[in-house]
C-alpha cells in the first residue's frame, strides 16, 4: 500500500471569472471589511478585559456604531482595526432602548462603510454579516433577509421596532458588527441570536441608527417622553366594550404612579386604565412608549382613561424621561 504511487484527482483549473454570487460577496467584503472593527472592553473594577464584540466605522474621523450591551459598564474601550492595530475609543453616547452605542476612535483617516437604506429591503435579499465572533476577526457569513419589521425587546423593556431577521450565522462577538446588502451598504447592526435555534439572527435597522446618531453626538443619549407610571396590558370585558362603545378591547392598567411625576400631578391613579393618548389607542404599554417621542416632551396631551367603569379625560404634560426606566 505504502509502496504504491498515489494518484490524486485534480479539480478543473478555473478558466474565467468567479460566479456572480461569489463575486458579489467578495466585492462587498473588500469594500466594507476594512471598516469593521473588534471592540474590546475592560471592567470598571479591574483593568482586565471582560468582554468583546464588533463595531462598524461610519465616518473617516472615527465614529463607529456598536451595540449598547457590548460597551455597557465598560471602564475602558478599545477598537481593533482591520490591520490588527489597536486604538483607544471613547463612548460618545448610548441608547439602551435600541441597543445602540456610538464610539469615537482615536486617529483620523479611518476606512468607513457607507450606510444603506433599511426601509428599502425585501425578504429574500442577500445579506452579509461581518464581525468578530468569538474573537475571530473579520469573519464573514452570508444569508438572506428572512423577515422584516420584527420586534425585539430591548434592555430597557421597550420594543425595538422594525428589526431585521436574517439567517446569516451570528455568534457571540458578532454583536455590533455590520449587516450589509449586496451593494455594500450597511443595512443593520447585528444585535441578537436566539440560543438553541438555527438561523434566527437579528439586526437593528440602520435607519433607526440614522435617526438617533445626531442626538448621541449632541447629548450622549436619546431624549424620550415620560409621564411616570408603571403599567401592564389589561383586557377589557366584551360587555364593557359594548356598553361604552370602545374602539379597543384592551388598555394599559396603571399599577404604580411615580410621586411628583406628570401622571401624579395630572391625577392619574392606580387602577385607572389608559385607553387613548391624544386620540391614539393604547392597547399595550408598548403603544404608550411609541407615542412618548421627543416631539411630545414639554407638551400637554389628553389621556382617555377608564375609571370605576366610566370614561374620564385628563390633561397631562409630558416630561423628559429622567433616567432609564421600565415605566412609561
């Protein structure tokens, strides 16, 4: 056996360009890959590395997007560039409600990725994920857009809207990396996987990032409205809905009111059920969160509530949310 001359079958020599699919992926990786970074962090308590993720540079002067959960509570943050060099990074701002954070890397002249349009996506489109799973820098996986307009519960308890679902494989460390379309535009920031599932991965849409980046640059946070209640979705009986001619079969039951907050000052009580805010139905706590935008801060709104079986209207001035809360 060992004395015989082995004969190996050679594959046909490539005599032409790559196939279209491979060519597209290669071009995208060549274009966007240099803008994808590793993100390393140390704890505040000890100067030891205790976490890593990914990020994507969006401007030559070093602004980069990543996930909030990648840098939350960090003592020091560093960026590992495409060539392996390490630069210091500052956390410019963070938004737990969308799980996004904005970094500023030291230095200038960085490779930057172009931002696409996540509102223009279609299910079935090619999607390419670039990141640093398990510390393996510049890893590329390919899939399709599996679904659009999913919702994902953020760290603050609020829903992240219009989340992109893809089957491009993601692993721990991919968080904060780029999800890219076939034209090389960043369409999402990879953020979550479902443990134990196959091909269920999610990205925060880039258009969400575009909306909050100016606020993160200016204020370091995203301002949202607040009126100081804790609530839960409450189903209403059909008899009550018919008797009061209500347009929805659920509302938000007030289970706590913050002392001195806008709701307290307006006379809202524990046990009230909020049915509408400025005429918009509030069938769940998430509906209230959606309506408490920056534009409503400082403005007076009208709440339609159910109290002791009767419809009551209250006026309330929306305030800026003072800190991260799990309440409306």
